[in-house]
C-alpha cells in the first residue's frame, strides 16, 4: 500500500513507518528514529548525517571565529592562562597570526567539510599535540600552571569535539 502524504503507516516486525516523506525505522522497543527524508527522484537525505554535518559546521564556525577574534583578547584579559613567558614577548603576535589564519580556513571549511578533511584533521592533531606539549611545560614550570585551566583545555576541547564530529561525519559517508 503506497503511503499518502500526511499519513503515518506502521509496518510491524522490522519494517518502517512513513510520514510526510520521512521514513522511520525501528531502533529499539521504545519507538522509532528518523532516518531518511525522501526528496523525490530517488534522492534521500540521511537525517542523522544531516544533523552530524550541521554540528560539525557549527563547531568549525565557532572554533574558527574564536581563533580569529578571541585569542588576543583572552591573552590580554587572562595572561596567566593564555600568555606564555614573562614580561613583553614577541611570540603572541606570531600565535595570533597563526591561529587567525587557521580560523579563516576553518570558516571556509565549514561550507563543505568533506572537501576539507585534511585541514580539519590537521586542526585536530595539531591542537592535541600542542596541548600535550603545553601540558608538560605547564607542569614542569610552576609559573605556567595557569595554562592548565586556560589554553590547554581549550585546545583539548577543540581536538576532542572536532574528532568526534569528524568520525561521525566520515562514518555516515563511508569514509575512513
């Protein structure tokens, strides 16, 4: 029996239900999970993939914007958590330049993350390595311990969030 728009049809025992072009498949005894939106002409959009892609794009936009506009203000407002060394240092302008550039490219990557996988994975791995080195240095130098609650967890957060979202994105695309 073909489904009619606006009519919910439930088929028991491993079947699917449809409603207004959405196909629901049973995921557990508790109910149904939205899986696909049928777009016509044999095209369908996996809603879980669309949601994952949306979260990935939002994360790239958020992290890119913070890298462009947030690193220097955080350094000025909280130097013990975001500025390394003592006194006047030239490194901050190099760090701001590098992160602002990366931020611009993350914003560009947010348009189509699948085409910018290597940049996103570079961001993940470089953030994790940078955070690991800074963790060691902050533990070794007592005057730098403020970084353990400042830029170090921020870099770990970037690495973890983007890694989880990229793994989900690639799994839905059959990549990796």
